[in-house]
C-alpha cells in the first residue's frame, strides 16, 4: 500500500513528544512490512503552534496516487470527507484541554473543535485505547465505534540500546524517574509533593524529571519552595542516549498524569524492565494493569505507592518481569499489522 500521513506535530521528540514517537515508529514499521508511507508536515513555520496547524490544514488537498490518507489528531479535518480518509487520534484534544488553563486552554479549544469535525467527517476513526474511544463518543458525539489500535514500541531497537547503554547513578540511591512534557495534566507537582513527604522515609531518594514544557518554571519554583534541592533533578530535554541511561538508572518509573490517551513512556519503562507507579486514571490502567496504581491528584497516595515499591524488592522484581512480558504485545511489527487491518476495514 501507499499511505499518506498528515501531521502538523513537530517531527522531533523534544517538541512532538509521544505523538511524534508514535507516528515515526509506525511509519518505519509499515515500511518494514513493505508499505510506502509519505508524511506531509507544515512547510511554513509560525511562532504559534495552533496558527501553524490551522494554516497547514487550510492548504491540504485530497491527493491521488495513495491507497488511503491518514490524518493524525485534528490534521486533515478539512479534507476528511474524501473517500477513504481515516482520522487517527493519538489522544482526544477535548479531553486534554479540560486540564489546562489560560492561553494553552484557549488554543487547544480551537484544536478540539477541528478534531471533532475530523472525527465526524472521516470514513473511519482509529484510537489508541478504550479510554480514547469512550472520550470520542462522549465529547465529539461520534456514533460509529472507533477502531482501537494501541501505541507501539520498537522493542528490538530499545532492548539493543538498553543493553549497550550505561547507567550513571550513585550507588545505593533509589531513583524515581518521570519522563514527559511538563503540562498541568501530567501532575508533576503531585510527584514533587510526594517527594517532599518521602524525604524522611527514603533517605536515599532521588527524583529525576526528564522533559520540558509550559509548566517548567512553575515546577522548578515549587521544588525550591519544598526545599527539594539535592532530591529532585530537572534534566530538561535529553538526547536518546541520555534517555536510555536514565531508564537504566531508574529504580522505579512514575507517571502521576491524570490524562493519557495511552502513554508511550509506559512502554519504554516496561521495555527497560522497570516497576511502575502511576495514577489510576485515563488509559493508564489499560496499558499497565500490573503496575502500582494509586488515586490521582493525591500526593500521599503517590508517596505510599513509591514507598511500597521501595520497601519490597520482591514486588519490584515481579513487576519488572510482568512488564517485560506484557510489553511484547505492543511491539512495532505486530501493531503495524493491526494498523493495516484497521485502515483496510
């Protein structure tokens, strides 16, 4: 097949985050199955992402020579009535926007309205989780059931990188790792408050926060107010090599987010054989049912979950084994075949 991908998500991991990773790995996996994928992205760069995204969509036209067109998230909403057009949602913007404020909430609100049109106009809708499917029906009024195709991870690539990498950590430290864009919905503030509560209970605690985003300055200020110097390290955006080293060094992976359409970082943590503590929210229980799941927006519950893993090496080892096996179902070649079946109807 010759497949056209439409995406205005920045094609780099630092700005495009998990959405970029999912699209890039899927395109590569489809190519390895013998399909040709052409990715169309904005040619004009603007200071504001939403304006750039709207301009990109305004310039889109139906194209001949493709077996199908797949528009990701809101991208392609203006041409979605063309035969064979598929809307593939990595998350549901109308769900995400509920957790934001200010300018971010305003601009995402515009995007959500466009994504709703995309869903209602497309011949078929693909989502990454049952949670997303429910949100599409509830928030966009979709009457046809979306097809669920989960996110994917190139396990061969990840395991090779993990085996070759090096863990740079101080001996005897208990390292809690977070990876993600620093949006309000990720609830990194809850992790910081949990870290403050745990200092006296886990003397060797280190919290590493990988990623950047709109809330970075606020979170750094909160860490100072909580006197977490020496406990919390903000690493910002890191290279792939550094990211692998962080996963290797981690004792536990933590995702306190209250909104996840899927959560590719959970796949990365399982591939690295790390135990996971996360909020019992959104799609997270679908992706990691074996993890230590705690009440969302509750710093003490998160602290208790982290402490339970700290005090039980046996539980950490059991979770690592379960996750290493569970993640196999999300391996890129398998999910790429599911995606092909979905777009062929």
